[in-house]
C-alpha cells in the first residue's frame, strides 16, 4: 500500500491527476493533488460506492477548489482530503471497516 500512497503523493493536479489501486475488494481512485485529494472506492462490480470524507469541520454547503487535469474545480469541502486523510482512508479500506464519520457509503 505504501507504493500506492507514493503514487498519490506524486499527484500534482496538472499532469498527474489520478491514481488507482485495488485494496481488498475495493477499486480505489484518488484524484487531485498536490494539496487536496478526493477518494472514491467501489466494490461488488460497482454495486457499492464509498466516498471518504474529511475530518475537518466543514458545513454541507462549504466548497473548496481542487485542481484536476489542470483545471480548478469547485466542489464540496466535505470530500476534500489531505494526504494524511487519504492514508487513513486507505487503512480503513484495507481493514474492511469504514467508520460512518469518515465515509459516505451507497449500496
């Protein structure tokens, strides 16, 4: 998993904007960089989707700008993760435990 986290560290929001990896049953995609990231995982052939959410205090309406493919995109601050939060989310996925305060799971 440290190799995948190394790829995530290399995301620059411009030329390198997406990293993918299989963690247990989860197909994981991390996008963004270099400071903020979005992590989405799917399992069961896409029947289950999980989005990691930040531990930072944010409101439902609060937004942030994340750079993806060289474009600055405004999105919900709830989904904007630091590198440390991405590492923690990967540990959750590996353990098969997605705490409700850090994940939104559909399916």
